[in-house]
């Protein structure tokens, strides 16, 4: 039988979201890619982005690239600029879905270098609002905060949950 979360028409599925280049250099555009699928077809796909910490949203229509892949470009930015983006997709019946689904944002930062050597480089990107929350809360808070994690220059994990500490034995006095 139908459960309590059943819906007659769910919005499009949005998955395999990434951006390239993973580490855009200053004054280089970044292209956001996503796969989308819906039995009713995709009528419209939008990329909404803002330059953190500003709240003004820019909207770009995503182009269909074939095989369910859509893309849109965020224009070139200066070094140390952070863009926060979401993707919104609508099926032919007008039902929409957002990625991330929970009101969080995916992040891109311009001008990050790659360290020399063979050790992996891990980056945690966070918005200014998240950084303010991070630095202003209790040291032992176990509440995860929204970040984007980047491994080296090729793997991006949006909406990774970061915690400050969570244990009084690790924070000192």
C-alpha cells in the first residue's frame, strides 16, 4: 500500500553533480554539470548561484548536452572568490526539484593552488555564514555544518558534514 511520503508525481532526479575545473584558477570560468531524469521529461533546468557572502542570486538556464547531462557556466572570478550554487529542475508537469534538496548550497572557490608532492590535499570550503557559526558556537558542539570537501584537484563532495570537535577530550581547556 501507499506510504505516508507517496506523491503522484515527484520532481526530476538530479544526480552526479560536479563542476569543472574542480580548482578553477583566477579569471577562469567554472562549468557545473548534472545528470537529470524524469519520466515526464525535463522542461527546464536552472543553475542559481551567488558570490559569497552576498545574497543576490544569479540564474542561468542549463543547456542539455545529451545522455541526461545538463550544464551551465559560472563566469570567471577573481582569486579567493567563493560561489555558492543550487540546481533547480522542472518536469513537463511543472513539478520541481532542487539540488541540494535540503536548502544547502554547493561551493566553488577560485584561485586555490595544488601543493607539491604526493600526499593528498583535502580542502573544506564553507560559506561566510557557516564560518561565523563555526567560530561562534560551543567548542564541543556535535552539530554538523555544511561544507564542500575537495580531494586533490579531481573529487568534489558537496554537502559534506563537518564538526568542530564533538569531544571534550580533544579540545583542551
